């Protein structure tokens, strides 16, 4: 009787090994779970309020706001950001092109943020 129990237990463990092995191979890929971390960039519905303003609020406002902003430029609301979009400086500074300094200073925005701003500017920088 004892022998049978040992045999059944051994069989059970043997069957368990491949199950554990294959569940270990379950592919919870980083790309699938966190597309924004790995280059996946959702630009299907770019808007000023939903897409662009959060980027400038988080990355530009610290220097470009208040009564003495860097370069005398406030980057806080639609009117101010629209003006920079229309004169080309917004896209130029985030890419450090056209002889403009890279913004934010020192470290470029993530590719997805650059792409998002470019899409919005190319659409005419609408107030949406
Ligand atoms: C750490 C502070 C800081 C941050 C953050 C920052 N800027 Fe600036 N920005 C400056 C300074 C200082 C200048 C002026 C010095 C210069 O021209 O290099 C400037 C200049 C500019 C200019 C004028 C460029 C020109 O030559 O006409 C624009 C446009 C600009 N920034 C846009 C942005 C945008 C857009 C962001 C966010 C994506 C941003 N900045 C983030 C400090 C900052």
C-alpha cells in the first residue's frame, strides 16, 4: 500500500514538471504589456488637450512659465504653444534642428512624444 502511494506521488510530480516548465514559457512579452516602453506609440487620436498639453506641462513648463520664463517664452496654454507651433520653433527645438537648441535642455523627449507633437503640428495645431 505504502509503495503505491509513493509511486502515485512520484508520477504526479513527474507530470507536474512539464506543466511548470511550459507555464514558465508563457509569453507575457514586454511589448504586449507595456507598448509605450518599447516603441509602440499610439498616435491614433492626437489632440491638444489630451496629448500635447500633458507633454509640455511635464517637460517644458518648469522653465517656461511664470513671470520670468526662460527665453521670455511661456509654454503654458494653447495660444502660447500654437504660436511656437506656427513659427516652426516647437518642432525645431524638440529635434534640435534648424539651428535651435535642444528642448528640453540636455535630454530629448521620448520618440513617442516627439512624434505626437509633430502629428499635432502637421494637422495645423488645432485647439482640440
Ligand atoms: C531646464 C529648463 C528648460 C526646459 C525644461 C525647457 N526649456 Fe526651452 N529654453 C530654456 C532656456 C534656458 C532657453 C534659452 C536658452 C537657449 O536658447 O538655449 C530656452 C529656449 C527655448 C526656445 C527658444 C529657442 C529659440 O532660440 O528661439 C523654445 C522655443 C523653447 N525653449 C521651447 C521649449 C520646449 C517646447 C520645451 C519642452 C519640450 C522646453 N523648451 C523645455 C530652458 C528650458
